[in-house]
């Protein structure tokens, strides 16, 4: 089995700060039991079943050649710092070297009384090297906050946040949620803005919706989706104006455009695995029930 990375589904601690109009998690209730509670994480008993099961899956991932961890989830991961610290502690045993945090940016600009960005310092301490910033409008910070219904007190200017991330020596990935927001901008506009923000990488993410779905999120996505035709044109633009850097294990091609690494993610949930016959996967997912899956959508994708 060939796998690029392991996605750690960070357990929800309370409710997500955001209410993204395209949020997949709000389309359905989670079928996965959360076996990892805050109180148990602070228990040092090594015989706790959940800890044994969790480590067993991490060991399997490491044995299968995975060295990249994506900290993500159905809410803002940094809302659960107790879990993140716990994962960092057990990672001393497994030594996953490349750790990426996927976030909408909430809480990253929080400062203590001395002016230190304590959440960014925390992320550095637990080994995060890349911050993947989920952006819904690269050109308008207010609209970016509106689309994900970010609380007013947590809103930020995209340029300021990107600068602070880079000043603190993190790699900056812009994960652009592609909606009709970008219809009025040229591809060159997007790359020029990303270069201005000093981004290292860009992932263009096609929004996921259920076929014939009727949830508010499905309806919003169907009304505001970036069209397949525009994605095809974007792909052609990247091929024509970029340099091919390589092919990722799951088949996607990585390019350099304006000295920024580019990947087009036209199937962000990997819900239909077209590489199953090759036994090659974009990622595996370690859920809070302490079991591994190859798909965010299908419970039947259980590995063990």
C-alpha cells in the first residue's frame, strides 16, 4: 500500500468557531464515536485501551512509509490544544517529521501580555512546520470571514496573518476554497496576490457536495461552485505557465508557478478512489474512534 500522508482528525472540543457555508461536517452527523476525551488525555496510564489502539495505528502508518502528518478535523484543530499536546508527546515515539496544520486562521494572531503570538509559539513547540491556511476569498478579508461565518472577534486581515506566519518561519500554504468568488479574477491575479503574500504553496480545492444533496451546504455549493470548465482552464494555465516539479504518489502533478508550488485538489475528500486498483492512497485518516480509514466519506473505507 502506497500512502502519501496521515490525516489526524482532531477531536472536537466544544463547537467549531466557524460555520462555513460549504462545511462537509455540517452535512451529516458523524458516525464515529469519539473515544478520546479531555480528561483521559491527561491520564498517564499506558494501559488505557484508546491509547494502545491509537499508537497501534500510528505504528502501522510509520511502518508503511508515511512521514507526513496533517492535523485537521471537523472543527478548528487549535481549539483542542490538549489533544495537540498529547499527540506531540506520543509522536516523540514515532517521529513523524513533517507536520502540517490545516486551519481557517482563527486564534493564530492571539497575543499574550508580552505581545507574543502564543498559539503560533505552541504550534512551533509541537513540531508544526507548515500552516495550511484555508481561504475563501483571497482578495477580501471581510468576505472571507463572511463565507465561513467567522466570529467578529476572531477575524483578521489576510495580509497581516500571512506576514506573521512567515515571520515566525512557518511554511505557508494557501488552500483556496474555489467558489464563484474567483470568477471576477484572472489566474494571473490569483498568483500575483499569492506572491505578494509570500506564499510557499497553493492548493486549489474544489468544494465537495453530495449528489442530489439538500442540506444548506449542498445548496450553497451548487449555487457558488467554481465550474469544471474553469478548473480545466486553470489546469491549462498552470501547465502553460509553470514547470512540472513531479508527480505525487496519488497521481496529482505538482508545478512551480511564480516560484510557488502548486497542486490542484479537484477531489478534496478523495471520495472515489480511482487508484484503488494500484493500492495507492492520497492519505489515510485516523479518527477519534482510534481507527484508520482511507476516505472521509465512506465508513466502509475502514483499514483496521
